[in-house]
C-alpha cells in the first residue's frame, strides 16, 4: 500500500487510554467504518511481546479493509507483523536508516516542525510528513505548537503528502483550510468519542471539505 493524498485524509492514531474494556482492534474497525483512511498504532506502555500481539490484531482489521497500517517508532514490530510501514519522530531514526531496514516497498512517515526538517525528511526518503502540534494537545503535552504559516510553508516546500496533527477535532479542523494539508491526524477526536464510527464520519466530512477531496 502507498501513502498518497487519498489515504492521508483521516489519519487515526490509536490510544488505549479510552478502551474501557473494549478491544483496540474493534475500535479501529469502527474508526475505519466511519471514514478513517490510515491507521497508526502507538503503544508507549506495552512491552514488545504485547505490542507485537496487538499490532497483529490491528493489522488483521486494516488488511480486511485495505487501509494502510503503520507502527509508531518500533521498526522491529513493524517488520515482525509485516506492517505497511513505520512513523518516526525527529529523535528516532532517520528516514534513510529506516528505509534500509524495511525495504523500498514500505511506507515511512516522519514528524517535522520546520521547513528545514521537512525538506530533509523528503530528501532522505520519507513518503509523508506529520506536522504539529497545530493546536494545543493533551495527548502529547511536550509538543511545541507549529504556527499556521509554518504549516503552509511546509506544504509548499515538499511534494509528498502532509498531515497536520495535534489537538485537531471536529470543531477546529476547519481552521486549517488553506494550509495545503492532505489530511488530519487525530487521536482523541476519534478514539475518545462515545460513538467512534460517527466521530470518524463527521471528521472525514470536514477534512474532505478543507482539502478539496
């Protein structure tokens, strides 16, 4: 699978904080049914064995719906479950190093906050960029905010897809109109919702409006 502008529309990042006894893979399926077009699994608390099992379960769902599935940070887990790719931050491995480990046919996403980082990530082989935090976020409290102007400059500086992330929800996503983004990456806007499928559908409709799809 590829990271193109179509698959970037609603980029859902998992968080088990709101599971309340439900299975993560079931919540992922609800998100996809609602309109999520790309899934990233992010697990900071699980050990490698548990992370591996959870990634397998989520991948079984994304495979069924033909939705791209990437693993946050953990290249070894991504390789073990044959994920579609990996997303790395600035403090993690460079895109070129990840590419060497995963191969040419995998998706590599990189988190960036500046035009310089964006251009370098594309040069080193990134397939898409995550830019943020575009709004204050409780999910990643140490994330510095990226001004709208910088987000727009990044979109103009690269040819690969760009998704905005950080504090995005159904109520504020319209403020990103005109930035040039290809999609929005969210965590709580979908997975903290009482009705995950409806929340994903509402977000998808609003993102589609601002990106022109």
